[in-house]
C-alpha cells in the first residue's frame, strides 16, 4: 500500500548526475547538438527568407570558402578569436570567471596604436613592432592583474569587476582617439606604420602563424608544466591545493598575468596585423565570444581550434546569407545565438541522465 | 504511570547500496519523555531519525504516530505530523536574523472566512454616512479585497510585531536569545537555539536533536538540558541522539541503544548504569586477527606539546594537546567524531597556521630537532621532513576527483620535474606499481579517480603517501566506508610501514580495530587528551569511558592515566 | 539650466532604472543574468512590434488612443523580454548550464534578434505614437521648476519609480521577498524549509526580465521619441553595473540610476572637449568598481552579492 502511495506522489522521472559517460557517447551528443543547431538555423532562415532549405547552406558555404580572400578572412578571424580564447582559458580552468577579455585586448590594441601614433616613422619599423608588443602586453597585463589582485586579497567578485573594466577600457580608447584626432570625427584612420610584414605576399599569414604557435604553447603550458598543473589543482579543489601547499593567491595572480600577455598579443595582432587602427569596437565582441569558445571546448586549446572555427564559420557564412538574401547584417548574431543555445543545452544531456520512475519500479518487482 | 506512546517505528530497514544502515530496528517514543538514542559512530542513529524527519524513506518497516500508520516523504510531511529535527549541520540563512529564519518558508494560512465576513460587512453602508465615511469604507473594502489577492501570492506583510509569537515560545521554555540578531553574529549555541525555536514555532510535538551538545561548552550544555526538561514538562517528546554516556544519564528518561544498525534494547535510565550501557553500545569483543609485531627500537620521532587551536567559529578545538609518536610504532587516536582529530593532524601537516604550542620532529639521520609549527606544507617538505598525510576527505582534499590516477600521483611530486615542466613518466610508473601491488581495480591509469570505488580510491591515496617513503605517516579514518578486504589491505600497509620504522598515527573509529592494530591508543575528547593506553592491554569499555568522560575530566585531571 | 539638466538626467535614467530593478530581482533569486542587455533590446523591439500592430489597426492616425498606444507596446515588451528570460531560466535552472556562458549567449542572440527584426518593423507614425508616451502626464508647465522636475514626465518614468519601490517593498517587507532572498542565499536551506527553488528562480527571472525589457521600450518610445538607435545593449551593461552600485537594493537603485543618468548626460552640459567627455563617461564604471572593492574589503555580510549568485542548484536525489 505504501509503495503505491509513494509512487503516486512522486514525480515520474528523476534527474541523476551521470559520472561515467563513455567519451564517444559524449561526443555523439555534442555532434547531435551541432547538427540539430544547423538544421534549426536552416529552418529559421527558411521562415525568415521564404526561400529553399538548401540554398541557405549553399550560401553559408560559399560565404566561407568561395574565394581565396574569404578563406584567408576565415583563418584570420579564427586566429584572432582563438588568441583571445587562449587568453581566457587558463583563468577559467582555475574557476576565475574573467569576462573582461574584451577590455584586456582593447587596451592592448590601444597601447600598440599609441606607440604607432607617437613613434611611427621616427624609429625603424622592426623596433616599432617590438615596442608595440611591449606596450600592448604591459597594458593588457595591468588590465588583467588589477581584478586578480583584489580577488586574491579580498575575494572581490571577479566576474563583475572584469565586466566593468571592459567599459573603462572602451572609454579610454574613445578618449585617446579624440586626443589624437583633432578634427573631432572620433575616427582614427588607418595607421601608416607598425604593420606586420606580409610573409610570402600573404598579409595575414604572420597572424595565423603566431596564433598557431600560441595555441601549442598554451596547450603545453596547461598540460605539461608545473604552472599548468597548479592551475588545474586550484580550479578543481582549493582544499587539495592547500593540502599540497600551493600558494593560491600567487597562482591566481600569475595566471591573470598570462591572460594579460595573451590579450596583449591579441591587441597587437588587431592593430599591427589586421585593422591597423583602433576604435572602441576593434575587438568586436570577441572577448565575450571567446568565453563561449573556450567553455565549449572544455578549456582544451586544441578543441578550441574546432569551436572557434565553428563560430567564425557561422559568422562569416551567415553574413553571406544575409547579403545574398538582403537581410539585415544582424542575421549572423541570431544564427550564432541559436547555435550557442543548442551547444550549451547539450552539456546537460552529457552530464545528467533522466531516469523514469516507472521503469525503476518494474525492475524492483 | 506509563505515558502514552507518541511514535512507534517497527521493523525499519534502510540500505545504502550494499551497506545496511538500519536493520529491522524498532523504537518507540512516549509523550512527555526524553529518550536518548545511544550508539557508536556509524551505528545508524542519525539515519533512523532522518527517516522520521522525512530526509530518507525506509526500505522496509512502518511508522505509527498516535497508533495510526503514517507515510513521511519530505520534511514538510514531518512538520505536518508535528515532528521536527535539529540537524547537526544547521540549515540557516546567514544574513537573516533569527525571526526571518524561523518564519522562512512557513506556509501561510489565509483566513478566508474572516476575510469574506469583513468584505460583506464593509459592503453594507452603516446607516447615514457622510461622503467622507463612505470614501473611507470603500478604501477599506478595497484593502480587504487586495488582502485576499496578496495572500494568494504570499504578498503578506512581515508585520512589525511578527516576533511576538516567537518571543512567547522562547520565553515559555526559557531560551535566552536576541531574535533580532543576525545568524552570522551568533555563536554555535545561539544558532542551535534558533533551530530549536524554529521547530517549536512550526508546532512540533516531537523534537529530534542530533548530537546537540557536540559543539557546546559545558555551561551551554547545562542550559540546553534545562530547556529540554522544560519542553518535556510541557508534554513534548524529545529524542536526543548522542554517544556521551554522562549526558544520557543526566538528562534522559529512557535510553534506546543501537549497535551496527540494530536496536539492542531500550531501558529506563534510572535502572541502568554506565557499565551496562557501554556493554550494550560496544558489544562483545570481536577478534579481527590483525598481525601486530612488537615495535622495534621505538625512538621518539614527533613530539607535540601544549598544542592549542581556536577555529574560525572561535571554538577551542584543540586544548593543550601533548603526546609523542615513536618510530616503528602505531599510535592510535580514538575519540568521537569531531573531537579535534582532524585539526590535530592538519596542524602537524602545516594546514592550521594559527595553532600555538610546539610540534617537534626528530630527523632520523641526525636526531636533530626541527620545529614544524606554523610552517607551510611546502616548507616542511623543503626541510627534508618526510611527512605523509592521508586526510579524512579523500576526494576533497587528498586527491582531485576529476584528475586521473597519474595526475593524482603528481600532487606530491610535481615540483620534481625538470625546469618548467612536469614529469609524468615517474608518476605513471608509480601509478602502475600501486595498481599492481595494491590490486587497485581500474581500467587504466588515465581514469579520473572519482570513478573508482571507495576502496580503490583509498588504495591510490595511501599508496601515494607511502611511496614517498615517509618517516611519519598520518592516516585519518583510512578504512571508513571500505569493505572488509580493502580494510585489511590498509591495515597491512600500515603494519608494514611500522615494521619499516615509520611513526604511524592512525585515527580510527572502530575500537576493535584500534585495540588490535595499535601499540598505543591516545584518546581525545573535546580537543583534550583524556588518556593514552596500551593497545595490548586496553579494553573497549576503558577507551569508551575515556572517549565520553572528557567533560568530567575538567574537574579531576589527575585521573588521566598514561600507561605503556 | 540646472533644472533642465536634472530633468533630462531623470528622464534618461529611467532606462537603467527598469534594467536595474529587473536584474536585482533576478540576482536576488541567485541568477546572474548577463543576458540583460540582450533582453532589454528584445523588450524594445517587442514593444515596437506591438506599437506597429496597433498603429496598423487604426484607419487614421488621428484616432490614436493614447492609453492603448502605451499599454499595447508595454505588454508586448514584457512578453518578448519575459520569454527570453524564461529561456535563460530553462537553460540555467532546468538544464543547469553555466550562468555566465548562457547569459552571454542570450545577449548575443537578443541583440542580433533585435537588430534583425527592427529593420522589418514598419515604424511610420512612431513619432506620433511616442507623444502618447511623453505627454501622458497632463501637466506640462515648464516655467515652474517643481512641475518641471516632478510632474512633467511621460508615464513610464513614474512606472519605473513605482516598480522599483514595489520591488524594494516586496524584497524587504514581505514573505515573498524573504523566501526569494533565501533561494538566492542558500537554496539548500530554502529547499529544506519547503520553498520551491525552481519556481522562485523562474518567477524572479521571468518577472525581472519583463521589467528590464520595459527599459528598452522606454529608451526608444520615450527618450528617443520613437526613433531607433543601436545602443540599448550599452544601457544594459550599465544596468548591471547599477545593481552592484546599489548593492542589490532597488530603492537605492532609483537614486543610483539618476546619478548614472546625470553622469552619462553631464558631458553634453559641460563645456568640455570631446576627449574629456569620453573620460567623464568612464565615471559610472569606475564608481561601480570602487563600490565593489569597498564592499568586499569591508566584507559586511548585508552588502555582498547573494551568496549562491551564479551557481546552479541541484538537489541530489535522496534515495
């Protein structure tokens, strides 16, 4: 009697944390999420454009792969997004929720632009690039370390702190542009100096090489070095870190210095390698997208190549769809937003399983 | 005169996987009595009571309240049956004051009939009313209607004098408490008081207190017992879960004894004695057949003297602790859970920098004395002290659950890698060694340790700690939750270390094991050492008394016997 | 001059005030919704869609009913932004996804959705409809400073203040608020006390998002008189800053909003260069950082973020 009463009042299913999902099943779930995301994006675009289902995908792929220039753009954009994703990854691994990469990269870009403005043409180009590098890294490190210091010392909420720092950085950029550009237009034109040399005639190649090297380095740092090991222990369990004698404060600050260095390099790539100027939207939201890229890749730099590829692919492809169908240029954001929802939600199915009570009852009986 | 039975539990069985927490347990509680539920750690007292409080649901057995069978599925059900439990870990919101915590989540009963009557009476004009009066009446009518809507969405005001009911309860039973005080400003005893008032405010007639005195000073304990007696005189039934004999004798009317999940007997307190209760609690001596060699050349390795520690909650958790651990010997530490064992080991391992006193280590090579107090674990290692520590919280402290076996091996040795890099080769071969020699059941070395079973997790942890060839090995509850075979593996490992001349410190809960395994047994109670006895001649009763007698020792410290 | 400055500051601050109140309610329930900028955008476009539908239904623009012209967009804005808030809840509460990541994805989606659909909305006659927003309050005597400062706003300004005050009262004076704050502080305790953590989180985030969406609507229909500007998400981030600045108190949020509004528009009233104007725009954020630091150093329990903010709650199955 009791058991019937019990089952009548209890929910029909329960959610159970699952511990031992085979790796291929986990990837199957993720692959299913990616595919269904693509399908839903296609359906949405059919609804919005009232054109055929297939033409969406044709446009999507054309936008990314049709011309050589587009392919270069793809890799260039991937390298920038990946660079910032690499920057946020060590901190995330440590459970330090830095959402200020946008600002950290922006001050890096600002500092390298400042070097060009003040020293461009006065010193040899190679020296100028070195100075830009130094300034960008220094500025970004300062930006990244300030919240870390307060987190280590007083446990100040780093999520909110780094978020605010983004906007301070934006205002700072706007300020300097207005100082440099006396016309009041608020737009800093293309800088003539401090460009990365084109390797073999390809302008973006150096960017791509630098980021490729950084990806390997960050991967090695996290996997193979003592620092990387300490980062994982601090992220997994503060108690264990204490138990083996890791100085947690030191690790927090050191890791954010690394974030600063990488963001500084991203800023340099933006100014010296890509846009050759600086504006408040130079980073273009990559600081935020990078968080998603890093998280989706489970903080593994090698997987991040894949996730950043998917994001940039969608961005660029959807932009082409928008052009082809004369849609607003906000169309890619919708597609990417939906894509994120699917990927985020799929983590639930990888981590939890739903058990139905009825099945359980039968087993017992 | 026999009092009426309030609650009856019959044939209650509860399993957690393989482990049987309660087996066919019976229990009855009468109205207006204080029942002590006595038993060792792990005897199933708390589990049994959690089934009354709606935390667990029994696998078998029935519960009767006032003779009627009831089903208790959730804490809410328990409240409806007027059962309230005060858990060992308080469930309070830190930033709220006492009143807010007490009324939190209280289902709000809206007096619909009264509201209807009020609306009806306001609808009718009272004779000739002026426009002003009519306006006033309509406002009131509107307010009464809103009241109903508000009640529906729990929008009712926290009235300014909402503390009055609570104050009345507190005064009735003699609780001295400032109800406006925030929880984070409160002492542990005040927090407990809030929990008790909360339960009373919800209308509980049956109160269950889980180890209520574990965290209290003797004065606070006395005050609590006065309150409990007041509640009994008011007709409430109180169940106190405890393993402290002196408390049982001083406060309870009857005692129910549990051992290994089974109900042994319920006796009237007035007709029993300490010896009889101890016997019922610990049972007959079990022969375990653990080999115990005579210590070889036991020289002093680690001396602790006058160690005291006050924790974050401002409670003195270690009080002037002094002892010596010798090489080639297993020193057992017995005591009820939370008597300061954890803090003691952590202080030695360099995790409690606030401790005062002396911790001295004697280097085996030179017999040079080294001070370990207020050193970090890294400093201790750098001084060349080979100290290993198997903490109680295996996956939360000793190991990282999400890392694989190799990475967990590295926790102790990752700094040995060349330059900037970690070396995974040596840890990997170490992991393979441990898996082989300790028969760890695992598909491989690269599996996250949290996926291993409890026994295998412990083998990995102990294996790693032994691998660094320590001179002092501390192990806290190393066999907790392990099956018999794994437990014996661990005992043998400890014995082997002892034979190799390591000073082993073993914190255990099973007295049979302590007596069979250890050369000397130190008993700790309330952060104080109440005695050090010889493992070969000690009896369970003797240790049991030392474990529970701490409070009495304060008056007569001269009885602390140090033998062996 | 000063009166006009203050008048404009208060008017401008209304956008943040909605956002701040909405986000405070959400965060009190333990959800750090970084999707608020996107949600405010969606509120704006939702309101515009509602307004457009209403205007189309009229045979002649002169027959516009000011009451409906305001009410319909408000309901649409709340519906759209509330729906996005529910999506956030579904992902973070039901599916227990990471709140930061989900919030950022919501913002990406919300901004994209808004910028996409606003181009499809027919916004003819919005300037006329906007008059229903701005001129709803009858007294428009600009000569009297009291009237100018207190009685000459559009209806939504008063609505923002009223909502903020009601939110403050609910949070501090009612059982509803007591239970909600308990959910944000310590969901396990709330759960043990018989409070449905899921229901409270959904409720708080849904209502909070709906309120925040009104901020976007206000910015377009009242402050910009019906014209469009792609800058609502910036207001959203300021609203999140305001929540910290007001240390999670909606009533302080009112004053904080006005202060932020004043700081935001001050450069236009001061005789400063372009570059200095940009520096002034930094002040709200720096002040917020300062508040964050000071409150963490002082470590006063009441001024901390809700203790379980940003964490998903999962009650392990008991048996």
